[in-house]
């Protein structure tokens, strides 16, 4: 087990190096020019001399490979440079906005786990009854409704009509509820159907039949024999759900005017702010890699067969 974890951690560094190389060159060769955005933000007319001076200031007059090596040298010590537009330190701003987004993502993940588990279990227990049809209908709607459109619907109902929740901004727990539900609704729908299917499969398995023959109580069969085994693939899916929530937050945060990493990166993309975009892409890569590693380890702790395979 320890050897497996050590190997996975060692692979992170070369993977990030390759990703940074690809992202850096794609940004430089995509046909956009950050110099014009820099001059516009600075209130300077884009004359030939101003463009030339701006390229020297931003370091864009050097060969692309030299620019990458200079950036990599700073990135090793977590120095991702300064924003072309705001002039602020990229790493400090990225951490600040990401921690704000993490509040929404954590609450969205809680909604995904708790609500989908409740709906999936009820749907499996009451198979082909009204509750089952209702859960399946909700799941169908959940995978069809875009999260940003759901955000507008939530604002119109809970903020404009009933005035229960604040529509925009941040500051309290109430500001997190609607964005968190909006980003998690699709994951809830997918997870509920997956839990239902896995529970029905385990309910018809041999070990459940043998437990019934031994007169084991229904509650113990449900929680110890059925739900525990049904959760193993669900835990694996949580790694993907975390990525879905993170991607959805980038869009939904703009709907609710929430000061998270989504608002930050969209402004950077619009203004061709290369340092911010590159730091964001690497941050997302680290988050995805670490979340998948954590899910694999939890999977191994739950399933003894995985632990034996590692050994």
C-alpha cells in the first residue's frame, strides 16, 4: 500500500511538468495577444512603440522556450508571476479565490452524498412504487437541466419571489446554499441512479439470500450487506463528481456574482491574462490528480481485495 502511494506521488511531478509545457505553448500559439489587453487596462494607446515597450515589460519579446524556462524557474518556488491586468501576485489571488470556491464545492459535495444516498436508497427499497418513479423522474430532470439555468430559477424563486435567500455575493452561509445546490443537482441525479442500480444488484446477490436464510434482520441486511457493497463504486464516482462540481462552479459563480475562482478565471480568459490562466490550469490539474489519489486510497481501505492487490 505504501509503495503504491509513493509511486503515485512520484508520478505527479513529471505529469505536471508535461501539462505545464503543453498549456504554456498552447496559450502562446493560440493567436491572441495579451499586449493589447495590457495596454487597454493601463489606459495606453496601442501605438507601435507602446506595444514594443509592453512586450519587453511582460517578457513576451523573448523566444517562447526562454519564456517557459523563466516561468518554470519561478513556478518551482510557487512564484507564478503577476497578473498582466491587475499587477497583483497570481498565486496569492488564486489561493484566495480558490478557497472561496472550495466552500461552495464542499457544500455541493455534501448535497451530492447526502441527498443522492437518501434518494437512491428509497428508490431501491420502494422499487416500482411512487417514490421510485419520483426519484427516477428527478434524476431524469437533473441530467437535463443546465446548472447555470437552474441558478437563475433558484434566484427567481427563493430570492425574488419568497425573499428567503440572498441572490448575489458572499458573506454568510446563506449565500452558499443556492450556488452549492445548483452545481450539485446533476451529480445528485447521476449518483442517485447509480446507488439505486447497485443496491438492486446487491439485493439479488447470493450473500443477501444466505443472510435471509440465517434469519438476519432486514435492517442489518440493508446496511451491512447491501448498502456497504453498493457504496464501493459510488466512492470511485465521487472523484469524478468533485471534478464536475469544480467545473460547474466556474460557470455558476458568475450567475450568483460570487467571488470565487470561476469569476477570477473568466475575467482572465477575456483579457488574455496568461499568468493567471496558466496558474489556474495547473491548479485544476493538481486538484484532479489529488482527488483521484484520495478516492483510490479510500477505495482500497473499504475493499480488502484492493489492499491485497497492492501488497
